[in-house]
């Protein structure tokens, strides 16, 4: 699954276009490297997202095309 779509499906970022812009502006890194929106997300990837001065670091646990709102947080775990 594409990185921008994963961020939207897991509800970390509300809209896919916003996730795409965050990747284009180097606010998202995967396994310590800046990632493009087209990066293919795999289980156990470490994703770091910078929101202004705050940084969110997560580990990908599962990848699903469609998830209910209540189950979205089961796709990842927050590390920091």
C-alpha cells in the first residue's frame, strides 16, 4: 500500500492530499530516510511524521485497504 494511502486509512492524517503534501515536503521519514508518497509500506516499518514542532513515531503492525474508525489504531503502535 502507498504511504499516503496508509496514513489516511490509519487516520493518522485526515486527507490523502495532505498526506501527499507532507511526504513531498519531507515531513515523513520511513526507517530513517525521507519517503515519497509512493513508498510501499510494509509491516514493521518505522514511520516518523513531523507536525510543526511535534514528532510522531509509529511502527506499522498491519496493512488493510479498509478499516472502521474504531479499528484504525490497530494498524500501528506509537513508539515515542
